[in-house]
C-alpha cells in the first residue's frame, strides 16, 4: 500500500449518494436601467428548479431562501474574497458585457427602427398590389360563372 507523500494532505469526503438525476445551476443576471447609469447584479443558485440562495448587488450579501441556502449564504458572507468578487460583479461582469454587447443589441435596435418602417411599407405595398390583381380576376371569374357552368380541364376527373 502506498504511503502519502510527505507534506501532502489527503482528504476523504463522505457524502450521501446523489440521486440518479439532478440539476445544479448558477445563473448570473444583469439588470440595466438607463444604460449603465443604474446596474444591478444578481447571482442565483438553483438545485432541481428551486432557487436556494441568491446574491443581489443592491443588498450586498448572499441571502438564503431555504435551510440549506441559509447555511451556504452564512458561509459565503463570512468569506471576504467571495464578497469582494460578488460585489465587483456590477463592474467586472455587467458593465463590461454591456460595452461588449452594445453594438449588437442597443445600437442595432436603434438602427432597426428605419428598417422596420421600410419593411412595413413593403408589406403594405405587396398587399395593395395583390388586391390590384385579385379584384379583376375575381370579377372575370364571377362574370363567367353567371349562367354557364365552369368548364373542367380535360383529363383531371376521368
């Protein structure tokens, strides 16, 4: 049997068996008001579709929503490195990504207003053009239908 290397520590962790299927998620969310004038960073920890602990930059601490979540929140709130990392999320994560994404989201939305207007006019023009062709065709059809049976193309029904 191998002996542990000197100066190294071996940890044995005993856990209860995990369910066959489970889902753990962390979701980070940024809420922007008036550009980056007001930014809110939220971190959500979710286990099997139930949020159990959340970080809100407006509150500045982790808040547990279940018994397990309260223990996690208490542990993380005592860790200065964790708290500095989460509190810096507004600048490090949200404002940074806002600058990166702005050309593809905010700026594009402003440019699309003219494009949407032209698309609407194209749709209206197509509708009017369709009516121009539909009305004469309908009148010709109704005129031919009066008093005369409509001729069937040969070979279709035989």
